[in-house]
């Protein structure tokens, strides 16, 4: 017998043989930045560890859920405890009741909530409810906003759809896509004009209150208030898609931060602590129309399952601790200001945005970026090179110029300093090329 060690064949080759594109969600494939994706075996605190044992300071945080850092002992213990009691009952359990109570307490606009298994399920169900409640079929969404992969949303969509250049996906029936009216983000006049023309057909406006799927773009002054009042005027529902912003930009989500009351809201990510969880909720008069209290059908075999609820509740314990968001916001500010300072030092045209613990990096010398068109006009090639220079230095950014970044409470001053130093070196290389 030979003593030659059996080498693990390239994981990505194995993955591509049986998984489309080698990944179970498109942006992970690095199409947005080039090269092969990194495969991870472990994550702890602010760091990810790849199959070769290399560590990376992580600013993706599983695309948002890991706001308290990876494998937080409190969350892991809660999951272990719950798992030992049974993985899923397919019947009511106490934890889902506690979750509903806590969410409704933390989000004042939410009287009732239904748990689901992903952000996509949450948004898909929310628009079904809005259509049923208004008896109208059209919805308004904004270019570059991403609301999951349900048919109605894959029209000028953001995130992976944008990164791969398929914002309008094949397979979405034309007559359904026609019901999705898309308008530029941060342009109230466009919404007013559209509602003037089609208002009686529009069931809802769905919006990411801080756009995080075309880089990170905050709402301009008065934009969200304007959407609220236009919805009131035209009898449409306002849906805040807070799958990303919920419990990320502030404890009460973007609606708490900006003081707006949507009719329906969707959540995911943070409320699952890393487990597959989503939720939609809102005013009682609408939510009571959901089956079985009403006729609008929505269901899920694993919805509200006890292990996922345990992870989510444990995460909520952590984020409701005194000073949690103040600290997180401060860390995020230190990071983006540090990176911007380094870009400036090396003469690289660059801007950042920040709302709470969510941030955006833009390679541009233009002014403020407020919509998809402007985000797409940034130097995407410079981002790609920056991404790889940072990756080589052990910093894992989202592998696309069209994604927001996330900071967790596990990011220490040392992590932030190391990241800023890596950014300085990366900008220096960029500026020399
Ligand atoms: N809405 C928003 C704002 C999102 O950012 C995402 C996912 N990034 C979704 C919906 C879809 O969530 P999921 O991937 O869990 O289906």
C-alpha cells in the first residue's frame, strides 16, 4: 500500500459537479469579483476559518444574521438545549409564542406576526396579503432593491440577480412581471407620478428602507415619510422589507430609526441568529386575514420550529442588552472612517455610507450615491481588485460591489485596526497600478 496521503479533490470542482454553479446561493460563487469562492469549515466571533485553516475577519456575517458574532456561546447553548428536546414538532411550541411577543414588543407597528423560514417567504407572503387586503394586483418596487427570489420581485432586482446581470429572471411569467412597477429609489416624484397614473391598481409599495442590495444606500431626507403619505393618499399598503435592516440599523429596525409606521413589515436574518428564519407582520386588521384566522393562505412545515426559535430568541437577548447598538454603531463608524481615510491618503476616489451596523463602500469620485444607476456607475473593477487584495490580507468582504457590509459586536478594536491597515495596503497597491 502506498503511503501517499489521499488529497481532498478541489471542493469547488466537486461542488460544481452536483450543485448549479457550485453554490447554493449565487453571490457566494464570486462571480461578482472573479476567482473561486473560499470554503469555510468554522466561524467564531468576528472570524471565519477556511478549509486550509486560514482565518479572515468577516464583514459578511452570513449576510446579516451574525450581529453578535459567530457561534456566540449564548446562542449555541440555546440551540443545543432546544435540539436535545426535539428538532421539530410540526405543532405549536412555547418558543414561537415568546418570539411573536418579543417581536411585537420591539417593533411597535407590528400587532401580529407570522414566522416563516426565509426572507423570501416573508416578502412573498406580505405581498399576497397586501393584494388580498386591497383587492389590487400591482406592486411598486425600486430598482436595485432585492426582496428575495419570488417571481414578483425578480424585476430590476438587486443583490445576486444584479451581480449576475439577471435582474429580470427568465422563468418569471410576463403577465406577472407586468404587475411589478419599478421606479428609481429615492425619487418621490417618480412614485407620485406613477400613483397618479396607476394608483387604483397598486396594492403596495415594498421598499428596503435602507437599500442594502445595491451597495448600502440610505434614504434621502423625507423619502420614507413621503412614501408613507403617498400610500395613504392612494390607499396602498406600505411594506418595509426589513429582512436586512431589521435589528441591524437599530433595535426597532429602520422604522424605529426613522419613525415611520409601515402597514406590513418583513424580517429575517438577525431574528434567526443564523438559523433559517423569516417573519412578516403588521397591523392586526391585515394579519387577521392570514389563514387560519382568515382566507389568505400561507403555511410552512418547519415554520416556528423550536430550534430556530431558540437561536433567534437567544440572539434577541444579546441585542437587547444595554448599549449594544451604541457600541456597534461606534465600531462601524471607526471602520468606515478608517477605510475612507486610507483611501484618501492614497488618492483613491472613494466614498462610504453607514446606517447603524450596516455600511457601503463606493469607488467613485461623484457626489452622494442615492440610487441604482449611480451605484452601477461606480468603478466596479476597482472594487473587484480591492476585494481580492483584502481577501489576501485576511479580510472577508461581501464578494460583490452591490452588497452592504456588516459589523458585529464581536469585532474588537484590534479587528477594526487590522482591517484599516489592510485597506491602507490595498489602496496603496490599487493606486500604483
Ligand atoms: N429582502 C431583503 C432586503 C434581503 O436582503 C434578502 C436577502 N438578502 C431577502 C429579502 C431574501 O431573504 P432570503 O435570502 O432569506 O430569502
